[in-house]
């Protein structure tokens, strides 16, 4: 047979031979990337998907894979994950799919992904999906809303914040948070009841701004360590139930879900206040967190007695208190606040370019200050005096008389950090004390 004929026959054989399905070549693995899907779900606020049932079916498509692990990382627990399922063989070998039904709790919120293991020892990871429940998503009224104005702004309060003692049974309450000021305020009938100092999310896990709602208060939430190598240095075992009074539990004694994994929960230590410490959550000291929870319960006249709360403080009993009507929580990011006639310039903790000369001029003009008499150098010097630990404070009257720098001063964001013996709210601001 001639060389030309041999080549032609080989070419014909190659063209007419049935193709081998991807991932089923002998001794080879699939070249396709594995994927994960969940059902039944509906689309929530991007990127969230909302599970519409108590049980979710996860389906991993990974042709030629020998096994699959389905993993879950709760939003409120930084850098840790839990193994939801380990599937040793595909449910449909022809399609290369692995399926598992998983029952999820009402406060389920986080990333779910899969890791596929192949015969040659290689592992491939799916793109994670952000999944939460209807109950958790329902408390997010509008998390993408751009709320850049502090509730303490004179333009919103008329220049005076009325402070009042807490009144049990008065259900008209509201929580506001200004992230750069590290402050959470509880309002009742439009009056300030109490302002708490807080810790917030790290730069890589910022506290989201927007209008949210709290639908429940969970006392003594437990924590289950993940099936991950990090536990080797943590003195815990995967799957172990970590009680709330255990120092290894990152959640503490109370958590108040705000939707899509964002929580108000316990600080690990006093130095958390005034710092970027969490995984996108708000942290309060234990006594402040209980005080806030008790005020919410008393304002709404919920059937929880003082004796029950005292018992929860000193026990490991878990209790979820459902709010009859969700509590509005407004989280904003305002680094320049004129409150009771006093300008407060807070640090731009997430580097959002809010502390600019242009923004400062606009803020002052809104308060009736003729900024044409204030040069850029003076405004820049005011901004330069702000640090991650200090705010810059100066009255509007001093600004109007050209005393922006001589009368202005820096004040610590967290006065208690320097004076831990004092439990009172931080220094006098404007014409009122909090």
C-alpha cells in the first residue's frame, strides 16, 4: 500500500470515528469545570439566591469525578467553613452529577460551593453561590440603598436631637448605625434613647450600608466548627457543638440577624470598639448587647420575662425571640456630620473618598457657612487631622468667624478605650451629652 493511500485511510478513520464524550476518555479526567446549583430557589438582591423551602437540593455537575464535597461558609464566621455533604459516588454517572438534599436553618446565609475529587488526585472547585433563606432575606428591606446621611445630621433633626428615657410598651423604635463614627443609636418616637459604641467589618468585609430589618433576637447561638485544617490550631474538632459561653465561639451570647448573613452580635473584647474587626457585622460589648436586646423586647411588649433573660445570661439554653413586626435598622456611611451646630469629621474607614475638600465645602455650605472665606489649605488641614482613632470637631459658629483650625480639636472616636473605668457615653458633642 502506498504512503499516500495509508495517510488517506487514516484521515478518513479519524473523521468518521465517533467522538469520545468529554471526561470519559480512558485514564483521563474531565476538562470541564465543575458547577453547583441549588433548588428550589429564587433570585434575591444580587448576588444572593433565596431558598424557598426548608430543604435544598444541591446538584454538582462534575463529569469523571470520583467524589464531591459540598461546603458552606456562614457570612458571620470569617475564614471558616462547614461540610454539608460528602458524596462518594455520582447519582447519575452518565451525566456526571452528584445530588444531595440538605435541611437548612432559618438563619442560613453564606457561600456554598463544591470540591470535586478526580482519579488522578486532582481537585477542582466550583464557583460559590451566595445562598440564604426567605426568613433571613425578608429582613433586608433595601440593602443596596445609598444611605450616606447620618440620622444625627442637623438637616434631618432641625439642629436639635431630643433625648428621652426609654419607655416600655412604646413600640415605635428604630436603630441607626453610622459606620465611620462607630456608633449605633436606638431611637424611640423620634427621640434618642441610647447610643452604643461598636466595632464593624474589616476593609475586605465592609459593613454594608442600607435599610434593613431585624426580625428576631437569638440568645445563646451555638457554633459548629467546620471540617477544615484550621481547626488543628483552634483546640476544637469539626462538627463539635461550641456553646455560647465558650471563648472559642465567635458569636457570643446574642445575635440579631439583619438579613443575608449580616448580624449584630457580641464583641470578643473591649478593643473591638472603634476598630475594623468583623466579617461585615456590628459588634457590641456583652452588657450593651443585652441592654439593647432587653429594650427591644420591652418596647415591643414581647412575652419574655426579666427572669428568663437573667436565666439566659447564665445558661446555655438557646432561645429565639421573634419580633411581631420587624425592627427597622438603617446603616449609613457619613464621614462629615453637622450635629447640633458642631461639625464632626470622621475617618473614611473604607477608603471611599468621602473626605475631600469638595465634599467638605458642600457640607459647610449646607449649614450656611460662606466657604469662599475658607481656603483649600485650611480645609485640607482639617481633613489631615482625622485619623483612624480620632475625629476632628469644630463648631459651625467658629467656622463662620474664621477659627476653623484655632478653635477646632481632635477627639478620640472611642473615649472608653482610654478610660475603661467609665461606662458613660462618649464625650460631649455640641449641646448635648450622650
